[in-house]
C-alpha cells in the first residue's frame, strides 16, 4: 500500500473553501458568542494562506486537552489538518512514515501541518516524535471516500423530527427515533428497510458517521434499493421508577457502577433474547409501517449498529430471521456483558460463536468489522478475539459473511470509512421482484483458510 503525503496548493483550497461559504453573511449578533469551529478545509486554507487568524481558529476548533495530548486532527476526504501544543518541534508520522513538516505559529507553542493521506475509504494512523520519543496520535484516522459526501446532483431525502415512543414491552421506557425517507420513495411501491442502533450518531451529514450521504449516493447510483431508514436511540427508564424494567436496570447500574441510561442501553443491546427484537417489530416498526409502505420480507430488511449495538443487530437477525436477513456489525461486543444478569436468559454474547456452530443454519448475510487494538475487559473478554471467533464460526458453517479486520480500536472510524463498500456488499444482487434468497458463502471465501492470529502488542508497539 502506497501512501502519498503532500500539501495541496493554497489557491485551490482557498477557492474550495470560498465556494462552500454562503453568499450573504448573516447579521452579527450584538451579544458575545463563542468562536465557531472550523472545518478541515477552512483550517487548511488558513494554513496555506499563512492567515494570522489560524491560531484562533485552532483554539476554537480543538479542545485544549486534545492539543496537549497530540490527538487533534480534522479531515475532509484525503486532506487533513494536524495541530499540537508542544514546547519543541514535533515530527509528524502517518502510517509510521514521515509526514509533512510541522510549522510553528509565532509567539505560541502551537504547531500545525497539512497532509494528504491516501488511499481514501481506508483507516490510517498517526503519531508524533518529540525528542525522539513517540507521543500522542491515534490508530483511528479515517480518510473518508467520495461516497461519504453527498455527490453533486444527488437527490436528498427528509429526516423526520425526533419521535418519542413509550414502550409496553419495556415498562414505560421512552425511546427517541428518527425516520429517513429518501427522495425516490413512492408510497405506491413498498420500500426496503434498514434500522440503525444508537441511531442519533448517524444522522449528522457532516459528522463522523455520515450514513445519510452514503445512503443517498448509493440509492441514486442504484447500488442499494430505495429504503426507509429508522435511526433509533437507546431508551430511558428514568421516568418509570418502580417498574420491573427500572428495577432490573437500576440493580445492574448499581452492581457495575454504570449510569442508568448506559445500563438501559446494555440491557436492550447486550441481552441474548428476542425481547428487543419484539420491541422493534411490534412497537417501533409497527408505528413506522403505519406511516410508510414497507416491504414485509426479511430479504428486504437490514440492521446495523456498533459495539453493543452490533451484537444487538446480529441478535435481531438470529432471533428473528423472518424479520432481518442482512447485518452490518462494527466493533461488535460479542462478550459476556449481560451474561447471567437475567436468569431466564442463560446465553451471553460470548456464546454466539458456539451458537452459530451448534444451532440450525440461519439465512443471514453478515459484515463484521473490528481491529487489533479493540478493547479487552477483565469482566467480559476480548472484543477483537471474539469477532475473529464469530468470523471463523460463520465460515465453518458456510455463512455469507465478510470480516474486515484492521488495526483500529473501539471506534466507529474504521467502519465509517468502509460504510459505502459495506452497503454495496450487503445489498449486492438485490432484486425487488424477489422476496427471498438463500445466502451462501462466497466461493472465493470458501477456498480461504480460517482466520489465524499472531501475538502482537506485548511491548506496546
């Protein structure tokens, strides 16, 4: 893999930034307002123009702790801006290779660099050398590809206002969700469906997980079907004290010293049962189907999430293959997080590789993503190793699966860089004239050996 680092021409970036600005400035408020954060393109344009306002823009964009820790960066596609607060000149490294020379802002301890990182649609890493010692950086440097940005002329749909639902299955739990309707949706034609756990994290087109841009681009290119998308946030039982669900979640919260909302999320997502799936089917999706014309076949339904939301998504397809047949799992927590918390559910997430091997074959297609720097927890196990176990179990039983395993940590960065590829893979061969398909292992994957591991990172390298 070849990585090229170069500084873009100042004029080109300045023009690109200028074109992105509104033609008419908004009236200035008479009240003091906090400085606005700058985009990567603006920071790069300021840097290349040697604009004296760069220092203020850096301070407004990045937290002081990130500047001092050497983790501050901002990117747009392959173009990145790096900044650090250091007493002496740092040396930037990207993917363990020398990057652009760090420049000092006079009369400050701020240093910055502009770099071009390739290839896009891939995860990269960066760090610094200060006095010949490794410092700061991250193994999660996402270079998003063009499909992660809304392409010119691509129709854009409508994201609903927040909808709040009060559950019966979870005794008064309130859940917020949003419905996305693409421009191509025709009420006369049933649409496919996709559900995102931790859905609020995916609704910002300019955020770290710009799923809406990807969906719009791929629908327009006819690489995925027209679909209604449900972005659902984990619920809260703070307003339902005394209910069985509240009492269970409160006990878990006290036992593991987790917040009540975090404990509710774990109860929803990490539990190996059909309860959350019934909540989706009978409450949330029933409400969505009352408003929009949805296809009813699992062939046309997909589900995704990250971490606990990932095992939740796989669990939904496993427990109800008649509801979901397509799964994208980022940094899945296939571990014993809710194991034995509810005596009526003897299995935990760590049991899924064995369940895949010993239980009847389910008709599901699964994309797994994880990285070698993912978490290990003494209470639950190893996220990375259990994702490899999942992949090997799926492989041994000829499931239609893909494992994308990199060097990232417990972050959405790797999954986000590949999301267009994941969606194309997940929906490949989709035929709206069909209501079912028997998914089988890819012939090339079938010829490959099992995933093996080597012992690394013992010395911190």
